[in-house]
């Protein structure tokens, strides 16, 4: 239900791979390589899979907290859209782990107004780490 109420059917949701470069040589992200590169169908599949009882990567479920801060809202070139930047910190533990996983970065979102409601049209997550030290990425950023 929340997918339909919060996401546009043509959503794009990439998490590009970071690499170390001098500022003169680019943004620090690989152009065509992603940790995740989701769309509405793949996000719907993830949610549906979690409801089957066979989602071993998340059974038992992770315990995760999402902290979103420094929210900045900007005008978008389209009249019914907003561009939103925010900082993200995800704290996650699994099963008996004593060391949590942390994911920090910046989210760049585009929200569009549809029938009086804001829906997510685009989310790009720029993680701070170059390597993800986690067994899976079965969570949402």
C-alpha cells in the first residue's frame, strides 16, 4: 500500500558506487556502476518477497533506524515538482551482531505533486563509503 501512496510508477532509485578521485577528475562516483539501481517493479518485488516468508536475507528482520537531517528544499524546473536534498544515516543490526552497520550519505530526491499528494519520482543516494561492509542491502535508504 505504501508503495502506491508514496512512489511514482516511473520512479528511479540509484545508489551509485563511490570511488576516490581528485576533484579535478570528477564527482567521485562511477557513472554507470551501482550498489543498487531500482525502479518501481524491483521495489515492489522486494516488498512482496519480504511478505512471502522466504526472504532469508531479512528473516529475522534487520533492526534499522533511519535518521534524516539537514533537509533542503529547492524549486524544480517543473511547476509541480520539488527538489529535496537531505543527509541520511542508517543504523542497522542483524541477528546476534554486536557491531552495527552504518550507512551515511546524501539523498537527492525529486517529489512530484499528483492529485494533491507529494510522491517520490527520483531518489539518488550518494553514500559516503567507498566499500559497503554489509552482507546484503535488503533495506531502503
